[in-house]
C-alpha cells in the first residue's frame, strides 16, 4: 500500500471501513470474504458517514441515476412498451451511471477511451477535483472531450480550452455534478445549477452589451447559435444518411422549455426506429419514434469567439445552408423533425 495514501484521511480509517472483508484473518482468502470491490455503488452507506451532505443529493443526480437516458428512452417507447425496453436500459444505459469512486479515486469501468478503462487513477489516493482527462473524458470522450480539446483533425478546439486553459470543472461545478437533491430534473437542461454563458460573460447580456448583434438578437438566439464552431457529424455513419456533406450542426428551432431561446444549434442524434428491437425481441419498440425529433438542441463544446455564422450579419442571414431545412431531412427519419425546421433565408436587420 502506498505510504502516501496511508497518511491521508481515507488511508487512516482502514480498508475494511469501505471494502468490508475480515481484517483479523491471517489467510488472504479468508480476509477477502465478503469484500466490496466498489463501495460507492452504495454512496450513502460507503461515503455518507463523512459526506452526508453530498450523498444525500448525489443519489438523486443525473450522473448517479442515469435518469436523463431513462427519460429519453421512455419518451420514445411510451408507457406500454417501456416494460419491454426497461431491461435493455438497465443492462446498457444504466451501466454508465457514475458513483463517487468513479470520479474521485478510480477510472470509469465503462469508458469510451480504452486507455482509461477501469482501475485506479493514482493508487488509492483520492482526488478532490476529478482529473478531466481520465474521468470526464473517460465517459464523455466519444464527442464532448474530443470536440473540446480539438482531437478531431480539421476541427478547432474550444476557445475555453485553448485560450482559457479551462478544465470541465471550471464550468461544471461540484454543485451541478453532486445534484441538488431534486428528482424533478429529467434532463441536463432542467438542472438548475447547469452552467450558463452569462455567468461568466454578463457584459454580453442582450440590451446591455457593447456588441450590436447581442442587443439586436435579444434572447431569440442561444449563444451557441453564433459561437458554436463546426462539428463532426455522427449522422453520416450511424443514421444511414447518403449525404457526406451534411454539417453536424444546423440552426433550427429550440423545443426545450427550460431554455429561453427561439433559435439554437441542432445536432442529429444517431437514433433509429428499430435500434433496440433486436434486444427486446419486440417489433416497433420505439412506438413514439415519430413524435420526437432526432435533430435535438445541441450544446457544442467547440466554442469560438468568431465563427462562420458570426462573421457578419450577411454571413448568417444570407446563407440558407446554415439552417435546418426540409430538404435536409431523411424521409425515413423521425417525422417530428419537421417541428424544428426553419424557413431561411431570414431578413437582415436594418436597425
């Protein structure tokens, strides 16, 4: 055991306090009987004695419950077919839930990055602030971390990373990660402690900004509509689109009631109508597929100060290719996509 760990608070409380087993047994096999490999799978029991304020809220958070994934799948199946889909959710989606240990001492057991798949971060030493490259990128490395750090060739990294040298936790606070204790947040957009651009950029507030576009557009546009960079698209491979030129991000209508914008950037998610039929053995498991758009409100992690959309008024208003149009939709995709389509070109403001 690392001497550094033994001198820490966690090291001094003894292995069996968290992992159980029999410390008095001389035989290794007897000592390990009943051992708990992942104590924080039960946060209130393992961590709650010392961190009751955190575990009381964390056990209701989206990271621990995977409620956001459940909400999305239940919306697609409807209440009747949810019974058939629930085992698939529990076996795959819910296995991605995070415990206290997955952030503060171990590597994610189900990582999108094989380099950080399972094991301990730094022996048994606990990290108060989870290391971004291991924990955040370990679970969110398929797109978010790659966008943010510029790992996609030809796609620039986020300005917060390149210029600000900011880690995920600079925006996504412990209050957000640990949850508020409320069970009402069904998606990440409904989390009251989620980061908001104006928290750090109050001078950009509509009506108060020195930038004319900020004042002209008011609250009609999300910040990402102009400042979100270009993105790598999943639709070309995962949704069967024959197009090789369809951008990952399109300007469209925002349907999220929690966000006070009319227009925002949309990203096509790789959801198909029969994607879990083989798992459930039931045809048309996603009975509500045509009621839910597969072009969804995006929160791109590739923010730029100046983008192709924000170079000038004409760069956006005179460029219909930036907007989601009917011609961009796949007829075999969700029919609800028509609800987020816009009708460009939009007129250039004259005042």
